[in-house]
C-alpha cells in the first residue's frame, strides 16, 4: 500500500512539472551583443538590474541570463581564404564574418532561447537572389529558417513606433511574419564640449565649400572630430550619412537611377577623403585606425572637441562629472538608426508560448522605460506622434526627445540596395567597408567603384580592364556563334520540308511531324539562352518545366512518325488507318500530349525548391542564375527518355522483322543518336550551370555542348536531310503534277519510307525512262496474286486473265499508269489483293515519267482526269458487286479492263 502511495505521489509530481513546463529554477538564456564602450562591467550590471526589476514586479518566476557570443578564432578565415584562392579583387571583413557566424551558430543551436539582434543581422539576407558562396560558408539557406514567428496582440504592441514594428516583420513565401519584437533604438549624434560651441556644426560643411588650403580658422584639424572609423560599421554609417546630406538624399531606394554615381563618380570618394581630412586631420591612416573606444576616451579627456557616437552614450557622458557635454544632431538630423529586435530561437527547447510571454514582457513599455532610465537606451516609442509613453520619456530626457522628434532616419540596409536583385546586406557589409578604406588610403585605387558596381546590381562588369581572351573563352565565343548558325540552318531545313511536302519521299516522313521534331531540336539548342531572361523563382521553375517540354517536343512527334510507319506496315491489308493516322489527327494528339506533359511536370516541380542564385562578389562578374536540383530532374528526364526510346526501338525492330526491305535501319540509328544527343545535352547543360564563374568554363561542358550540336545535325540528316539532298540531286520537272494529291492516301507512299538507292526498289520510279516494258509485265505477273483462301493455287487461268488485262492496260495506256496506284489503294479491293512492293515500285516508276514530262499537254491532263473519273464510276459499280458477295469464288474474275484499271 505504501508503494502505491509513493508511485501516485511521483506521478502527481511529474504531472505538475509537465503542466508547468518550466520551474522557478529554470534559466532563460538571452544572447546580446557587446557594447561599444564599457563592456567589462556592463554584462554583470545588466543581468542584475533586469532580474531585479522582474522580481520586484512579480512578472516572472524564472531567471534571465544575458550573455555574449564567443566567436571561434577560425570563424571567417575560410571565407577570406576562398576569396584569395579565386583571385577575387575584393577583400572581406574577417572580423564581421567571425561575429556573424558566431551569432548564426548559436541561432542554429539550443544554447540561447532568445536573442537581441540588430537590424544588420536581422536583414542580413534581404536579397531576392541567394548568394551560394555565403550560404555554403556559413551553412545556412535562409536566416528566417531559424526564427520563430511571434503572435502578439495589439494591446501588447501599440506602444511601438509603427515603422519600427513593421521592420520586425519579414516576408516569407509572400506572407509577412512577425519575427522580431522591437527591443530598443539607437542613432548617431554629435557630442561637443561646452566650450566648443563655435565648431559644433563642422560636419554641416558642404564639400564644395571646403577651401583648397584646408583653413580651419585657427583650429588644429586634429582637435576637431573624433570618430571610431576603424570599426567598419562606423565608417559605413558615416559614409551613408555623408551621402544623404551632401547629395540631397541620394541614393534613394525608390529611384534606382540615383545609385549610378556610387559606381561611376570617382570624385565622390575624393570628396569624402577631403571631408575626412577637414574634420579629422590630414593623416588619413591615423583617422582610419581609430577605434570607437579610443575616439570616446579622446573626447572625454579633452583631446578632441567633437565626438560622433551613438545616442545611447549620452547617459554615461552626462553623468561624468569631469566634463560638460552637450548633444547635437547630425546635419539635417539625417542619421543612421540601429534597430534592435528580440527574436525567439526556433531551436530552443523551451515552450514557445512561454518564450513569447517573456519576449512581450521584455519589450513592454514599462521595461523599455526602465532600461532607458538605467542604461540610457532609447525606447521604440513613436515620438513624432506624442503619446503617454513618449511624453513620459520626454520629461526625463528632454534633449533626446527633441532629437527623436525631428530625426530623419537612414536605414543602412537600403543604402547599397538598388533593387531586389542587389547584394544582401551581409555581402555588402563584408566587402564595401574594406574597399572604401582602400580607396581612401590610396586615391589611385578604384576598388570601391568595382565593389559597389558588383554589389548594387547584376549583369555587370566590375573590372575596368579588358576581358582576357583565354583559349577556353575563345572556344566559348565560337561555340555561341555556331549555336546561332545551327538553328538558322535548321529553320531553312524546316522551310525546305514544307516546300517539298507534296513529294512522296517527304510525305512518307510526315512533313508536319518532321518539322515539329526539328523545331524541338532547335528549341533544345537555344534553351540555354533562355536562362538569360530568368529573374524570378517562377521563371526558374518554368525553365525546368520548359526543358522537359522541349524534350517532348522532340520525342513525341518522332514517336508519332515511327508509330505511323509501324501502323502502316502492320496494317497494310486494312483501309481505315488513313483516317486514324491523318496528319491533323496526329497533330491534335501531339498537342494534347504536349499540354498534358507540361501540366504534369509543372505540378511535379513543386516537389523541389527553385531559387535565383549568384556567386556574388567572389568574382568581378556578378551574374545570377536559376538554381534547383539539376541531378534530380536529370534522373527523371533520363528515365522518361529511356522508356520512350525502348518503345520506339521496339516498334522499329517490329517493322524490320515484318520485312527487311521495309524496315529502314537508319531509323534505329536516328533514334539512338537522338537519345544520345539528349543525354549529352542534359549532362553538358548541368555541368555548364554548375560553374561558379563565366570566366571559368568547364572544358568538358563545352566539348559536350559541341558534340550535342553535331549529333543534332546528324539526327536531322537521318530524319529528313538525306531525302532533301536526294530531291536536290533529282529535281521534279513537272511540279504542278506533283501537287495533284496523288499520294494523299498512305498506301501510295508505303514504298517511299525506306531510302535505298536501288533501281529495282524505291528509287526506280525516279529513273528518266522505262527501258523495257517487259520489266513491268514480269513484275505484275510474278507479284499479283489472289488472297481468297477458296482460290486454288494451281488455278492459273484466273491469275493469267487478270495479268493479261492489267498488261494490256499498261501497254495501251502508258500515260495513265500514274493513276493506277492511287486508285488501287483508295478502294476496298486492296483487302482482296496483296500487291508486293516490287509491283508498287514499278508503278512508281511510271509516276515519275508522268511528273518529269514537261511536255504533257493540258489536253492530255484533261483527258486523263475525265478517263479517271469514268473509271472511278465503273469501279464504284464493281465495288458494290464485290461487297455483295461473301465468297470470292462467286465473283466473275473476267471483269472488264476498265474496271480493273480504275482500282
């Protein structure tokens, strides 16, 4: 019984812990950044005062622990070395890379539950284009992947300035999500000693008014302004403020053209150098090596009359009894602001609802007022629209409130962002301050122009020197020329096919389907150029779908051509396939198949992520490209292509088994080459777009693309090119006769599917004359036979009569022979007779005589048409008689010559 009670108590205790989820002894770890000055005692004092306030007000029953991030000494080194190994003209800020990676590493772990980060980190990847180099070096895809979305009521957030509160929202998948609660604000101001009132507006001097002799009215330049420009954040902020004040709010993020002078005007940076010399002294190296701590102490000890620093320093300076300090706004009160946000670590093991409640309390109006009183921080209230909260702060801090009411904020993340395709703030922060310092130290160094040119936009050339034409580059340019010439040539082929579409040798290959296949090959050759127009994730997705569509544009018409030939040879004794395999019907089916394949692959594409990516400032050229799982899509495409290949090869081999004469082995070679071409294109395309730089083309990818072009030409040759060349060598003289539509029925063109240069076979109909009429007689005699099973094989009387009738017609009506084949195949008598291909070749021979005879008179043509019509009428009568008998033995085989000749 005692054991049962113990077990019950333990269960109740566990339930209590589970329901509370967090005990009074639990610690909430919060990451904050180190202050610029006085960091030794700041952290300890900060923890004590915050916890004391929470405890006194009974807000929470757990302990808050603020901590700094401890960077790894190796952080940032690999990125710096990568830029060196690629001979990049740009230099990265190793210290910032180290600090950023430290914060990001803690964000990806569960060591900290909450984090106070500034807007520089919060908006570090604020570009539409992903920088694959930085993502690889820092091992992340999107910063927001580690943030936790916060839901807060209006009552708990209405004390924040609406613009600052909106800045805590980030757009993810076209949806704004609140990730950061406004924690505190900071901005730049100018401090001056009470006895330096006369020079307090020195920063308001316009660069055009700076005298050439740098006369400072008796004041030593080194005694004027103290700024910690060794800090790259500080020099970036000061340069941004200089731009907005000196150049009338340029650059303006609403006007992309206003950014041009940053990358084109060298005098801009000369002016900034002169401005620094005027305010801080002639020694530019010393100016750029001053830390924030040193600048602060120099001002406190009276070594400098002015000090540019953060507004949050004012409390410490005012409380220093050894000095009398006043605060002044920067020119036109245009100042870079620093917004700090409290974010919830998505990797934290603590309950998110508890963390949300803590975050709301730490950013509440009461807590912000308390931190302003104790640490001099600036609350995130709306001071331009007075409220109870802002008025309470203004009573305690009148000087600061006055500055806040007239503040013209500069959001640093937008200064070097021309448009959404510009570099992210992280990349700009890594390279621009370093380049700016290099140009300031050495006026002849234009690296800052190259750097800003690279970061503010895409598709540019950041080098000022000429392009180096390496052998690979020369080959690439030649390849581009050839890539343009080949499609032009193939369009000419399409025109030639269309022009000769009535010719039996072209008609046998289905001209419309052939042209569709060639159009698909052209599209596949030109497909890589489509990437130059991709600037959205949607177009990136469409590019993958279009690649699959282009392959189908090649293979589906080819499949239809082969299926048509297969159907002809395997259904030669039937008459209904002319309707089933009509070109219009097949094209309708092809359009349906292409549309279905496009829709199917578009839906399938949502299983993958599509992004616009760049290698950024790693190379002088800043290019963007479509990025997705090439290998995954390549595997699917190859499997699909292979299945089509197997089916087409199976049909082709089936035709060959039916008749070696009919089965053209060149079709098999054509299909194999086309499949090989598809594989080579996909592999070459994949390798090319995996290259990091346009100046670093892979030789293997260039070779594969060249091979693809060659195979494309060869496949077109085997498909239709050899037939066009034959027509060029053997032109038809009487083209008007060719357009009469004698080969509209498929049976009439069955003999023109294979291409064999043999006088006995398909090419024989193009000979200039018939040397011996006995040849036709022999063919007709040997290869006309009855199919009726009731007919005895030894009954030669019937066959002989039929033969003599046909022979008499062929002999007496030589000019009419061209209509025999057409009329035979247009009737159901073909179901009763099987005519061997040699007989058809002989009749085709006579077709050529008719087409190639330019001397045929119009009267002959008219007589030919009238006789043909008469024979057709006779045939219709005879055909009705055939259909009325179920047994061929009951048919009078001694039919009239005209009746047979009209068949």
